[in-house]
């Protein structure tokens, strides 16, 4: 799968540091250690393990945060063609 990063990574290591990742609808999340990711807007959570990476789909205004600074969030796009 090809991804195009659209901004620099951010960390959001508590609910007070939550971020909408520059209004992203596709977010690449890379965990450098075990971490819990929470969608503050919906209350949904997911556990990520060390060295795991995913692309999370969300609404532009939804805010995310992690249980520690061990998760990096990057706004991405899927190139067409």
C-alpha cells in the first residue's frame, strides 16, 4: 500500500493533548511501545503493540490521543492511479 504523508508527525500523550491531526480523515499511527489509542470524540479505543503501524479512518473533526508518548500520528493520503 502506498501512502503519502501530508504533515509532520505529532504525539498526543494524554486527553489534554488530544489532536485532530490537522483535520485528517486518514491517520497513520506508529507505536514504538505498547500503547492504548483513544478516539476522544467517539470513545472508541484500540490497543497497539510495540512496532505496530496502522492507518485509522476517522471523521475530520474527531480527536485522538494515546496513553503515552509512544504513538506517533501522521496525516496521510492514498495516491490515486
